[in-house]
C-alpha cells in the first residue's frame, strides 16, 4: 500500500540460542515498528509480497520458504 515496509530479521536470541528470523512491518512515515510476524527458525534472506498484499513469502537461510496470509 506504499505505507508499510516489510523486513526480514536475523537477530540472534540469547534465550533460545537461535536466530529469530522475524518478519517486521514498519510505518515508513514515522519509522515505527508496527508489528512482528512469523518467527522463522533461521535468518530471513528474501521477502516477496503478493500483488494484493495478502500473502508474504520468506526465503530462509536453511533453504526453506514460508508462506503466510497477512490480515
């Protein structure tokens, strides 16, 4: 919609000893984090959003691809 930026994370968690692989939504007008979504088991290396904005695909370091519906 031109108002939200979606990014993939790879922050290492001290609690789980794994990478969080979170997908994060950011408000591009003010730079605020809007929500965190879909923790992965490995770092997110690529993201794609469907043309209708309702589905996100994430390519992960471990070679998997996750698909999620976004509300």
